C-alpha cells in the first residue's frame, strides 16, 4: 500500500543530502569487502528477447513503448490461459504401451520458464552484426545434429546436442544426455526451456560462476595466473578475469573440441569468448558476450542478455545420480533387439 507524505521546507532543504547518502549506501551495498563490485547471488536469464533479430526490424536495436506494451499484454494473457489448463488425466493415467508401439512425450508446460523475468526491450540478443543475425558459417564447419526422436548421423565421440547416434552404449549418446555438458550451462549463456539460473560467488582473487543446468562451476582467477598451454582443453574453457571499472570481464580460451562453438555449430577448438558482467542495480545484471571463432563464423558475434536477481537458493541439479533415462534408453534398445526389431 502506498502512503502520502507532506514535505515541508526543512525536508526539502535536507533532501539533496539524503539523496547523496542513499546513493552512497546503495554503492556500498553492491561492493564486496575487497572493494570490488558485488555480483553475488542467483541470477535468472529467462527472456522473451529472440536470439536473432526478426528481419522486419532491420538494424533497429530496441522496441518502441507500444511494442513493449503489446508483448506484456500477450504474456499476461498467455500466463492466465496457462493457469487454467487442466491436466490430461487420460494421458497421465495411461498404461504401458503395446508391444511395438513407440510413444514419445516430453515435459508438459509446468516445467517451462516461458515468461521473461528481466526486461524485454530489445529486438534481439545479438547486437553485432548490426542486423542482429548470425554471420555466415565457414564452409566445412561441423554441425551437431539433434537426435531426440531419431538417431543422428555421426561417430564416436558424439557431438550431438540432445539425443545421440545410436544405443549400443552410453558413448553413443550426446553430452547433455550423459549429464556431462551442454544445454544452457555452456558459455556463452543462452536461455533454454527451464533452469536458466546462475550462482555467482566471489572472494578477493576468484569469481565462481555456477550454472544450474548440469551443475557446472567455472572458477575464474582474478590474478596474473598465466593461461593453460593451448593443448590442454576443458569443457568450459580456461578463464581469466579482471575488473574494468564496475564490470567483470572474463576471457576464455582452450574450449574442448567436443563442445560446440555456438548453437550446435562448429567446435570449441578456436573459440575465444569475452564476457562482461555489470550489475545495474539491486535486481538486474547485464550480461554481454563477444564470440570470436574464425573456424566457424565469418565474423565475430556480440550479444546482450539481461539477468534478474532471484531471492532464493540454487539447488543441486543431480542429473547423473540415478540417471534412469539413460539406463532405460539402453535397456529399451536391448529389449527391441531381443524381439528382433
């Protein structure tokens, strides 16, 4: 509830002092004991901002007030409609499939983070190239197919997104399905259907960035520690960070060949990533990244993604503990083989 206050002459006299003190307190609140900007906490990066800009916007980077209002109205209507959807009891209570029947069904909308949490004001996350779209792909750059419903083409080691190339063993399944790496937990961070959360922890010499999906933690030294030799590859690369004013800059190289450059395209072999984390106020963090990969794209890519503060904890994403999905995929394949299918 809002309350009305009467402001007298004395109050107006001290108001500038009060505003200066409030600003100083806010700045102090967002500073660590070591004098660095405080980026700590859980940040959500769900968004309605498309990754690539729809072509009809051309080079326009921001939405108009009217366009934002239309999007907000649509999202409110979708949220209200979604709250009234009844469970499909017939589907939920169905029995085992008949022999030879193939039944594929994913998550229902209860699990999806469909609405934005941060502001939706941009026409695209990509701000360079200026048309907001991905540059051309270098001829011959590998493309990782998704084999969610049917097995993709390829050979071991598998480089697909979801799914895999076969079911002879776990080595035939993609990295996300094996709970090793992928989805929205591989930098640069891009929102997925759910679990779009990061936990940031700081001390004087390090920043730890932990993604909820696939429970991966990146430890970023803020010292003069030299980078790893180029022949030592890591799933999320080798990161080094420094402060540029109030912005944390993280530079990462030495990505694994078996991870993608971006969007199931290319490899991490020549990928160089620069990320910039800037806290705007208590509830918002701006995440900007630039990808340079001459083996995959004909130009560099820069994108901006808003993140919103979450007043909660980040719980363990225990994907690999009792991974019944992977076990049953292989078990189902053995059952089909026994039936001669």
